[in-house]
């Protein structure tokens, strides 16, 4: 099973690209969704997180407040390392299981922090989505209502453009129209079908 690791900075357009691949019938494995799943109410992981950080990282309904948790680890490397050590093996196990269920010729695994967590044995190729920082900021402001300083801090905490491009097998520049981006995805789709040994339908 050919697995494409889709990554990129915040606001680069990863979700849009993933949706375009999904429109082509390709199975998407989204590690953000998996990360939410492994810390649902009643999970061992959530209990360990609460034991470590305290009840203040819970919402009133006893679900995890992801924003509060992010605030605890954002500028604290030791706490971030502790959380990653807990969650990354659980997320990887879910990815492996999801890959076994894939019915499309290849799959796309969305991993926002792929470059920061390499090597990744579950990925065969790395597809990087890039966009100018000004576009990243405006997209995230529109989507999340975050301040520009917050978004810039997140961008600074992530891998740089050069770091992502250095490990990329394929690159999508998302700075034009959605039609252009979809056309670029369609071309990559043909390439991935060929790499997976499947001819274009």
C-alpha cells in the first residue's frame, strides 16, 4: 500500500488538498482526527493526561480542552515531549490499522507535523503543501479567528519552508485559485496511480 504523507504549515491548505484527493476516491487518514479519538472520554490516554496536568485541562463535560492542553505544552519542551511520548505510539497504531483497511490504490495520511517527527516508517512519499506566509495568516485568521501574533508564533514553532522542501518528494504551491490547485492534485493523482501500479481509470 503506497502511503503519501501530506504535510505543510498552518494555513497552507492541507485539508483542501486532502479533500481533492478524497474527491478522486482516495482514502484519507487524518492524524488530527485520530489524535482526537485517542483522547476521548474514558480512554487511558485522557486519564494519564488529566493525572499529569490536572482537571483544569477538561471542559465542563469532562472532555479534553485541546486549546488549554496546547497552552500547557506550546512553550514547554519537556511537557511537549511527555505528551508526544504518550500520544505518538497510539496515533501510529491507529494509522497502521487504518492502512490495513484502505481499499483505494493508495492512501493519503495527513500529518501536520510530519517533518518535525521524521523518520516515519508508515509513509512512502512526502507531499508538502506550501503557501506564502501572508496567505497562511489570512486563511487562519478567517478560519480560527486567531490574532496575527498567535498565528506567527505557531508558524515560528513549526518546521521552516526550507526544512519541509528538503524532505519533500512532491510539492504543491497553494497560492493561486482552487481550480489550479485541484488540477495540480489531479496530476499528482495520476503519478501516484502509476507508482502504485494502477492505471488511470
